[in-house]
C-alpha cells in the first residue's frame, strides 16, 4: 500500500494529484523550484522539497534530484504528472531502482511509445525523413519526438522553410523536454484530432474509456477538448477502441494512457501514444464518473480492474484558460492573479489562488474549466456562460476567445477541425461592438455623440466615487472630468461631471455609483457593473482595462520600426550574421525570445535597414524592452 507519494511536477496537475491523495488518505510530497517556492502546489502538499534553481532543466527535469527528494522525504511512490519527466524511461527506472513505486507504465512501454518515431514504427508506420521531403510532400509537420503540448512543432508549407523549422523545433523541444530529436510527417489540413483514453492493469485488462475530440488547437496547442468526440460513426468508434487496445497490448501497458489519431475522410490515422495522464483527462472523468488518478494509484498497488468500465453519462467540455494577450500577438503574460472565481456548477482545476504571481519560467495556463451536462448543447452553453461570468482579475487572458469559440456555429454544429483557428481567429478576436457605445435614435436626435463602452464609463465613475462624495459641489456647472483607458488594444476617453445630484454622464443615467458597483441606464435599460481596481489595472465585469494618464508622456514616443519585447524572457538566438546596418526584409526573423517554454520570433516589421540592435543571445529582457530598430527603406 502506498502511504506517501511524491508528485514530480508543479501547477494544476500537482494540485489535482494531491487532492486525490488526500481523499485516499495518502500523504504527499511536493517538489518546487526557487521560482515556485510559494506556489500553490508547494503549499497544499504535506511536505515540500526545494530543487535549487528556476529553469526546468535545473529543477523539474532533474530526475536525480527528484529521486533524492523522494527518499529524503520518506516517500514510497512517485507520480510524474504530465510533461517534464512523465515520459522519460530512465527516470522511471531510477524511481524503481530506488525501491519506490512508479505511478505509470513500465519503463519498457515508455521507451516503446514515448518516442513518436518508435511508436509509429511499432504500429507499422514509417515517419518521413527530413532529407527525403520534396515539394510533392508539402505541407509537412515537424514534431518533437518526445513530449507534447504543441512545443517543438512547426508547419512547413515551402521547402526552403524546412531547415529553419527543424532548427527551431529542435531548440524548443530540447528546452521543454530535454530531448531535441524531431521528425517529419504529412500535415492533413482539415483532419480532426481524436483520442482514446485507456486504463490498463497488470492482469491483462485494458479499458478503452471513450473518445475525446481535441481539434480546437492554436499553435498546435489544445485549447478546448470534449468527450465523447461528436459525430463519429459507431463503426469508426469501435475501430478507434480496437487500435487503442492493440497499442496498449503491444507494449504490455499498465496504467493510464492516451492513443491519439487524426481522423479524416472517415478514416483514423495513428499519431502517437502518450504514456501518461493527459491535460484533458477531466472530461473523461466527468463522463465516466471516475477518478483517473485514483485508478492509476490502485493499478500501481497491484489491484485488478473490473472486467468492464463504468458506463458513460452525458457530455463534458474543457477549456484551457491562458494568461496571454490577444491584443499583443498572444504574448504570454506575467503578473499577479488578484482574484479567480467561477460560478457554481463547473469544475475548476488550477495551480493558482488569489494573490499568486504568474511567472516567466513555466506554461502560461491559469486553469482548466470543465462543464458536464446531459447533452453536448447544454455543456457548451453552461461552459460559455460560466467563463463569461467568471471573475478573472489579473493579466490579460484568452477568456473572450474561449467564449466566442464555444458559441461559434462550426463548434455548436460539430463541424470543427484542426484548422478552425486558422480560418476563424481574426473574426473571433475582433472586439464585439458594444450596443451602448452607439447613440440610439432618440439620443442621436438630441445630438448625443457615440458613447465609449459602458465598462470604461463604469470604471471612471467608480474611481470618481470618493471625489464626488467628499469633494463638495458648486451651483455653477462643474467642468467635465476626463479619464482614459486602454481595453483590448484600443484607447477610450470618457467624460463625466460632479453635480449636486451626484455623478452624471451625457446620454447615460447614473442610477448608482460607488467604488465597487456602478448601475447605468441607457434608453430605459439598466446594467450593473462590478468594478475592482488594482492600481492602474481595472476589471469591470469580464472586461480588463488599464487606466492611462490623461496626457501621454511625450518622452515615451518611440522611433518608427522599434521592436519591443512582448513579454519577459530570454533572448535565445539572434539571426546568424545579423549586425547593425544590415538590410532586412519584412517578416524576416531577427531574434527569438523564449518565455514560458515557448520561443517567440521577433520579425522585421518592414523592409529596410537594421539601424539598432540592443540585445544579444542569453540576455534577459522585460516587457517593453527595446530590442532593435528597423528603419524602412524609402520608396
């Protein structure tokens, strides 16, 4: 029997494993980097052990340090979570050699399947050699042989791009997984990403626990997942189950795993087998009413599974909430998560709590939000509504993208594929028009100009509450007050006045205004706004605004062609031979910044001359750091 388990991971998956262990009466040990010293997973475990350093290569990828931590803390088992060392056969062997129980498949099964190249060979498929790629093979996908999560992946549509894609994928894979091996496979433009969850014991039983659809991906990273995969024929579903069980039996698999396929034209194409728990495992848990982590623990203790799995019930959908800013190229965001709360009725898996810091070293995912309902339509509606009503006070997130995606007609009608965001991202990220920002026929006749969004006015009135209440009033009409806000990449200017009746604004009736609640009426319709301010960062209902100075700082103007760091990170590479005075082409990659385990290319905005280069490889940068300047060539 397992008594004390070390979780060789961090963030939400570590917290989720600790939760199950607590229900089973198993004590837990967390490991943490210096950057994670005060992280939630280190606080909720019974014991925590420091791994000196901050970067994954120094900490969570150091299997030797983790085994030592387990022995020092008196653990008798190790759970790897997902990512990091979860698919590392050498780590699994080190755990077993130390006399500890490994919560995962045998090292031999990991070796056979953890490398996507060897997994394809085992299933009778041969990956495409990079040296053999021709124009006729395009487009192709460069993929990391180890790991997942969209890291180490590049689509290549032109043959001359292949070399750079291989180099970038190798570097990103080595940084994220400690293994820079990559391979090439054909890229199917309009396939669906469908997977089968399995759970197997050491007594020969393999459960196929339904299908999941993970087609909604951006930058090869899953965004929204659901179970079961909608619209599959009964015959195709049975084929997927049979292939998944075949893959598991081929390597004498034990534990939880996932077999992934690309489904196109009614056929299933094997992609890989993930020999670990998946990020999206909660949707399967909700549909089957089971705890997959508890299942892993019981199988590791030698218990046999019942002959048949539990029956599926209803439909579950998961959305991944990321700290990233759509107004600035989806750059990962750092800062303080002041408050995170979801309405009742949905599941929230997170590694953060109010007041925690979102750092630069790790994945920017804040939480997974899961809705379960009797039907798919109800689950979609419930999840979209919960996200829209959620209080997410902190850095910018992808919340609006999630809500709009869940309500998009291609999603509600189950017509999505892996190219969904390639086709629809611009429309999904265009700010929705605010009906209250346009004058109604009545107010237009009275000469009222178009109004700024009411959320901006609500923010201004909440901020002005103290002054209106204690600043007194005059018989003469007061001068209009002005506040400026940035929201979704756009600036808005709002005007209001202090009067003896209170705060007023043209075209809007102020029903109530205090520092936390503002009620406004437009054309007889009242709207309530919850306002929370954290310095210049203001949250009004689901909107995030930044208060701007009334008069812009003239010294803050930048030269045209200035390239700024979009996020804190490290300059990992400068284009070979790039020096000041070099001629560059629009779109040419100049340098690469790594943040949160992803590399971000900084490209020349125009064709011209590199007039300044302020950074070098290895240099740490903060958001807004001036990296380089490209002076446009005169036409």
